């Protein structure tokens, strides 16, 4: 598209065209008709790209798009194939409207966040570029299992078509036990078997009955066998849920991965060898981000290894709590899908300098044909807004901050060789 028109003494008018698609991020707004182009230090008239982020100071609060969006249900599972426009999740806006989040990628779903019905996405998802709902692998294959020290792989052997799992992660097995049933190239039944005694520590996630193994597997391994379950890693700001005593028999989870918990709330129940009930609790408010694959009547000591906690003590960790869910990581050939992708900006409801009260509309946006207002998350003065946004602008990736609210106007920044105009 046409960006500017220039005049050359020898050839007359010349159109300056954009060399690629993108939004106009910056423009030499001091260039007026008649000025020679030699005054441009770098020769650039405009820059194309995403709008620069708005920086919020300590006394300001950024206003994110789709604040308060509520997760309803998944429309895809790990292992499903998706195309552009495939519905992947149902989300409700703060005003009560329903949005069907659609895929912007083609491939196979290899991971998704453990969201549950009724969760506010901005309360449980990590912030910024990490707000991915799912990860899609573009070559249509599933992620391979990782073989850790002391583990042995379960090979698919002559298997050509997957039928079903015979064992799940956390199951104890003997050498030769069937782990998965398959069909070979002739359609005859065959099995993948355990190479040793132990516990199933991982399986290829997303395998479905009828999957052609050569098409969906990156390697020959279907699962791994180890002595015990893998220890749960605990990050610096996370809280480990420890087993309170030895000899406990696991009964059931009271909270599942993805669910929110309060300090002292019961995460799981167990029993002593004498049948006395024991509640296993956490001490941190947040979201359950990891759990061991324990089943009813499992003897915890026989499955859960000890690991070093933050206080350098050895303990059995059966769950991990964090403030929010960890971000999904996309590897080579994979892409993230966020709930904000495809949002269309419609109009501003405020101007810089307006006083707003918490809940006042800041802007109108649209997603999947549903219009929604963005409410202010705090009261104060609108100190900045993303002026480059125009009606119909498609926010194809994380839109980030669109406005800031503070107590007072921002001070003017004076650059070298500039003169401030004081009131």
C-alpha cells in the first residue's frame, strides 16, 4: 500500500510503497510538504510492526483486553487434529456473552492448560506472552516420551495401529506385562510389553484408537518404566505438598491439577496402616499445578520418591501449588494458541485525562463476532492509551496493555536539545 508521495526534480512524483504488511508503528510526523529527505538521519519515513507496549509506572495500572473472561469448557483434547477455525474452547465474557475460541493453526494438539469450568483466565493463566491455552504441533505428530536416568523404554515393535492402553502412568508392572495393544501391518493383534519390573513413568500423551503409529509418532518409544514415579520439581515461588508421615495408603484427590486452593485446604486423603484417615493439606493459596499419578489404595512410599525441598530437607512431594498455572512451552514446529488471538478493536470509550471508576468501560472489542466492553480494573485518571488502535484492527497476537490508569498525568520527558514549555 501507498505510504507517502515524494517529488524528484528530475522524474516528478514518486510513490513510496510499504515493503511488507504490518501496522504503522511510528511515523516521521515532523516531515511536512517541501522538506528535503536529506534531513532524515536514517532515511526512514515510517516503521512497520506491532504497536509498542505501554509502560505502566508504579502508580499506574495497565488495562488488559478481555479482563474477567471465564473458561467454560474444552472443545478439543490432546491428540486431536485441528485446522484454522477449528473450535477449541468455549469462553464467557464478563458481560455474560459466549465466545467460541477458534484455532489459528493447523496440526495436532500436543498440550493444553488444565483449566476447569468457571475459572477466570486472568487469575490462573500466566501473564503476557505466556497466556497460551493450547500448543499445536504443525507436523501432525505427538510429542515423544523422554527417557530419564534409570528408566527403560517400551517399544512399539511391530505395531502399526494403536488400539488402547493396558497400563497407565503410576501402574506397577512385571516384565512382559502388556502396556499397549495394537494391530500390526496385516491387522493382526500385537502388544507392546514392559521390558522390566517397575512403574509406568510416562506414556505418549494423545494417542487415540485407530491412530497410525508411523504417522503420529516421532520415535519408536511408547512409554517408559522406572523404579518409582518421577519426583515433582518445585520452583522457587511454589509450595510443595509433602506426605506427612510414612506408611500411608493413598485414597483420593480432593483437588485436581488446575483447581484453586486456599491455605489449609485438603488436597488429598489417605489412611494409615491401621485404617485411620489422614488429610494432606497445602499451606499456600493458589492453583494446583502438579500431582503425582496416584490411585486408590496405592502405598505412597512404594511409588513416590524422596526429593530435596527448598529447605534442603528430603521429603516425598505429591503435589505442587503455585500462584498461577505455568506457561505452556512451544518447541520447534509448534505454535501457541491464546484466548486473545483474533480480537478486533472497535472503539474507545475514554480519552486521556478522563477520570474513571472501577468497572467503567474503557474500550469495546470483538472476538468471534461477540462484542464486549473492557472495564477499568481500578479507579483513577486515564494517563495513556494505545493511540494507534483504530476500529477494525485485528489483534492477532497478545495485545498486551491498551491503556494505563494512575493518580496524575505523567510528567513530560525532555530530550536533549529540546526546551520544555512550562505552565
